C-alpha cells in the first residue's frame, strides 16, 4: 500500500515579471526601432499552488505470476497563471494573471501476468487503463472562459477553451443555432444560421489504455501492442476543406428521393433540409448540393466537422528470433548475443467512429489542421552483442 500528499508551487521566470522592450530589425531615419510588449503582467501575481493526494496498491498473486497495480489521485490547482485578452485601447492585447481553480482526479489500473506457461511456450500479458477528469471550478471574476495555454487553433475555425463548470479542453467555434426544442434555425435560403462561441465538446477522452502481448516459443518471440481510447472530440480542417471542394464522400451519393444530390433541385436533386426559421415556423426544403456543402466554410461553422476520438489500434507487431551464437562457428566466439526481428508499426485501425481520418494520429490539441494521412511502416533489426 502507498500514499502521498504534496503541495508544489509553480511560477514565472524572472524575465516574465517585467515589461521588456524588444529590439526590432527595422530602422527609421537611421535609428533602430524598439518593439513595445503586447502583454501586461499583473504586479500582484502570485505563484500557482498545486495540492495533490495519491493512494495506491501493488498486489502479486500465485507466486508472482499475476499482478495488479491501482492508483487514485486528486489534484487541486489554485491561482493558475494564464494570459487573458484585454482591450487593445490599453496599449496591450493580453494580461498575465492568476485565474481561478482547476480540479483533477483520476484512476490508473495495470494488470500483468503470465497467461500460459507450458514447456517451451509462454504468454505474458499487460493491460493498462486510466481515466482522468479535469474540471474548471472558477476563473478570475468577470471571465467564464479562457483559451488553453499553448493550444493553437484551426485557422480561426475551432479553439480550445477552459470554461467554468465544464471539463477541461472545450472545443469552441461557430455552431448551428437551435431553438428551445433543439431544431436548427434556417435562413430564407435554407442555410443554417451560425451561433458564435458554441461549446462543441471536450477533447478529454473518457478513458485510455493499452494491451501488450508477449509470446515466446523456444528461440522465437512474438509481441504486439494495442492502443485504445474512448470518447473525446476533435475538429478536422481536412473535412471542412474537403467538403467545400466536393471531395468527401458525403458530398456525393443519393438524397432521400433516390436521386443524386448533385443534380439540380428542379430535377429532384439537392440536399433535404428541415428546421425552423427565425420566426419559429417549420422549414422543409431542398438546397443545391454545392451551395449546401460550401456553407460550412463560408459561414465558419465548425460543428459540422467535429468527430469522436474513440479508436482501437494495432500499434506494433514484432516477430523475433534469438540466434544461437554457439552454432555460428568461429563468429560465435566473439558474440555474446544475437537476434533478428521483423517490425511493423501502425498496422491496423481496428475500430474508429471516423472513416476518413485516423483519430490516433491527431497532431493538435484541437484536432487536425490538414495533416498528412497516417503511414504504415515495416522494418527489420539485427542486433549483435560482443
């Protein structure tokens, strides 16, 4: 059994506490122009203080054949140091302040053991599972949301914010305006009316984990790793641009009449749209496919390109052979160990709620910004020890 209690402070480096002027590369009338700072530091700023509690246990069973490790942790972080936007009329664009309180808690479980051990064959298995919950309890007075530090945005379409009363890492952007009954609000042309700064879900998954298998028979070894994740959201810029250009699958096919959506509306084509207008009256119409699918980028609505981060993936497979150095003749006199292995990585996306993107390869906190597709790789290793 184990337990720990800790309280740790984190602060700014000394050069962030003063107003610093940068030397610019431009000159005016032969004089070097200095740059004024854009961020103001609160003169009363204090160190952020994190209080953490942790408890766990490590258990072994059946003469060390199986083991279980479990950990629970809870963290309360106060006076988090954040940059918040302020009016440019002040001469600055942001201010570094102490902003509120964040609570984190989670569970980590690990189970390992020898599933089979019979003669020359053995199978060892390790399972990992963890769940983290982070919630924004409060921010500075008068502010209910602040951009996540270090989290970039998707060309202005989606951002990562910390919002009071909600889980850490809320995706924000333009969404679809809906009435009290959840029906989308449409304009006179049948296009969705955007709603600014709409919360589109948290990037934080419900849980993550992995499975490591290691099998051995005489001199042969086989290992394979599986990653998995449940829940969480991400924004896809590739989907926005692909839909605008008519390259994604949903921009083609048949509508509910069985007619190609790209055919003119007058000939039965188009996309079927239902909702209400701004007066609450029902709308049931068809919209030209090109105009319908281009509205998302034209209006900046990100909600249509928010996807689920759930996945199960075969991450790596390794097939190895332990070379008997005693059978290598004179060469074996110089070797203490020799092995050869074949390795494959990113081999199989077993499950995903997204068909066009690999959620296990997302590059940004918010999602993907038009990144390259994931790649599958193969290789071999020859290891000689002298």
